[in-house]
C-alpha cells in the first residue's frame, strides 16, 4: 500500500482516524452504560423468563455487538505489518455480522408491526417479501464490495486500509427503505385504530417504542449512508461503529420494555386470582352466564390478537393480549 493510494493527505488521514476512534469510544461507552443499567432487568426478564425467539434475538445482539466493537477497537489500536490475513478475515466477517445484527433487530420490529395490524395476512406477506428483498440486496452489495476490498486490504500505519468500491454505500440504502416501510405500517396501524381512548398501555408501548426506534435507527442509517457516499474512505468507521451501538441499545430497550410490562400484568392477574379465590363468609352469588349479558355490555375493545392460525412467527409478543382476551380482562 503506497501513500498515493490514500485519497487524503497523511495528516488528514490521521485526523480522520482520531475522529473514528472517538466515535467508536462514544458508541462503546453508551453500550456498556446501557448494559450496566439494564443488567438486573436482563437477568429477571430474559434469563429467568420464558425462553423464546425474541429472547434469543435479544441475547445474540446483546453480546454479539460488544464483541464486534471490541475487535474493532483492537484493529484501531494498531495492527502489525504482518496482520494482513487478520485484516482480510475480519473485514469480511465484520460485514456479515453487522448485517446479521441489523436483520435480527429488524425482525423484532417487524413482529411488533405484525402485532399492531392484528396479524393480518397481507401484512405478513408484505413484510416477508420486503424483508427478503432487503436481505438479498444488502447481501449481494456487501459480497461484491467485500471481494474488491479484500483484494486491496493490508496493514498501513497501524490500520487495515483498502480501496472501497464506489457503490458500497448502496448497502445502507435497503436498510433505510425497510425502516421506512416499518414506520409507514406503524403509522397505518395507528390511523386504523378505532378510538384513541381505546389505546391500552400495551399498544402505547408498541407505538412509542416503534417511533423512538424509527427516529434513532433512521438517523444512524442515513448518517452512515451519507458518510459512505460522500466522505473520504478514511471516515467510513465514523458512523458505522456508533450506529451499531445505538441500534443495539434501542432494540434492547424495546424488548425489555415489553417483557417488563408482561411481568407486571401477570403479577396483577395473579393477585386478582388470589383475591377471587379467597375465603367467603357469605352466600356466594353464581356468576351471570355470558349469554345473559346484553350484547352492548359484552363488547370489549378489540385486542391485538393473531388471526392467522398458520403463522409460524413466535407468539411471545402476543401472549399478553391473548391471555387477556381469554380472561375477558380489559387492558388499561
């Protein structure tokens, strides 16, 4: 690798490297701080809770992303001239691990959007098609770009440096488009809600977390896209590492918020059951048959339930609403 291969002067490249390290440090700090704040929730809600697909995604992302960032810090700390193989292997592996992390996070958000639309079949098909296109296009762009990058990679002044194809910024474009699709579907579900007064606490959590996720992730993804498209190659890491950490924090909070609500509601229902089954000191009144209750009195707000019986999506997100529907309990 010669000095001519770098598109900016060496002094500028060193300044860019310092900026990348600073942003990486900010991302790691935010990630570690959030881990420490939510460690007790993770133990109570995830490790001691009911295992499921969403919990598995949470744990994979929870510990995969820190590992990626730790190796990135090692890379930025100064690789030796004999580390060419490390640069090549880690660059390819990091690209696919980052893609996998984003895909798993988007899967959680897609499940929530599916729940907000009451499991409608057209929403499921649309999410599967758009998600598959997102995965395939991103994978193709990353694979083609990695082939060109790896062929030119080698250690240079303590960093893995190579020539990045001009089209590699397209790898961020499907992410932005898919996030926009999820956001529009969330807004559509919000508009289709019959009455704002019928919003339960669960639906408010789903909507609020979805909007916060869209705002944070879209800003990070768009920032990464702009940097990769218009900034020098020496600034590529400026947004990538920070975005990866922020997206991980937001997605972890989404899962923990929903599981904390589920635990609280189950505790409330258990207390109600104990009170209802306690000792009685007077004549008991038999329960009124459901058929004798007027139709208008038997109308409850329509819960978010799965209507497609053949859905293979994990029902962990919907277990709360399904449980309350069976009990005839109004969510508040």
